[in-house]
C-alpha cells in the first residue's frame, strides 16, 4: 500500500499485511506530518490512499463525469465572456468544441501541406489543469501552434480524460481545483504510470514561483519542465525545445528497446 503525504507529497510504502482494517495514522519520515489514512476497501483502491478518494469513482456513484473537452479559441470566447452571459448547455458546448477542433486541425493540416513546414510536435495531445486565470491563455497559445489541447475545469474531468485517452503532455498548476486537492490527484495519476508509459508523458509544472525552464524546481516536483504563467506566449517554443532535449536524452535507450521517440 502506498500513502502520499499531503504536506510534502512524499510516497510511503507500507506492507499490505500490516495495514489495519480501520482508519489509522502514520507520521511522514520526511516532514513529520501526521497522515490520516484508510485501508483499501478493494484491490483496485490500493495505491496512494493518503488522499481522500478517487474523484472519478466518487462522482460515478451518481453520473460518470465528462472528460476534459477539447479547446478551440472561437468556441472558448463564451467561456471567457463577461458576467451576465447565459450559460450554454454543456452537451452543446462539448459538441461544438469537438466539431470546431476537427475543423481547425483539418485546416492546419492543409496549410502545413501547402507550406511543407509542419511543426515537429504538432497534434500532440495536451491536458491543461490550471486555474481559470490561465487555462484558456495556455490552451490558446498551444492550439495556435498545432497542439491538440484539452481544458479540465475540475479534478474529475482531468482524471477521466487521462484514463480515456493517452495524453502526450500534462500541464499542472499546483493551485488547480484546490477544494478537491486536484494537483495531488493528478500527480497520483502520473506517478502511478508504469516507467515505460511515464517516459511517454511530458509533465509540465506551471507556477509563478520560478522562471520557465528551472530544472531544479522541475526535478523537485518530479516534472520534465517548469513554466512561469507570465511567459505563456513563449510556452510553445519552450515546450518544443524541451521535448527535443527529452528525446535526445532517451535516444539510445529508445533505440536499444526499439521504442518510438516521444
């Protein structure tokens, strides 16, 4: 059984045979924080149970949550409009976003074929888990540079999208869905991936507390890249360079195991 400390996010490995059948506490050996944990109720729930529970599983008791929808700048204008505008039906918005995204991707492919200058990382799928203040500007910058962006409004949407589709890039704001402790759940999904799958996921830490490309902070947060929200317009270029460096790092490894580059 693995428990994640809510204070420092350290992972604690416990022997399943010694886990009590009732709620128990354990002290984090790294930061000394007291963690309240519950034993797994089923084999599928064994994992990082320092959290309160799986938001997808909790929501599925009532209705299965919709995965994070694809983003299209034109369709997102309503979401970014001033207060007082009538809220559209969610199903209609999802359908509109999907149709507009397909149209945009088709147009981008046509233009690329005309100019013969297709971006090397175009069509990579990006899941954006950020506060409302930044999520649309991040999505817009990426879509305009050929990426396929999905914007999560809450934790359940984000996790459902990650489980439904293989994401190439996950951009996570540590303040995402704080009420449900979204950042911790998203990290749990990433850390739970097998090593081979984890190498095929580029994890980006979005924070105002560091400059873009801060390798030390990225390492501390188990991320591949750190981006400062004030430099969102430069994100596509920084992301492209980082992915290229990532592929260079694992080139020999991928070649030896006959694995495609990211």
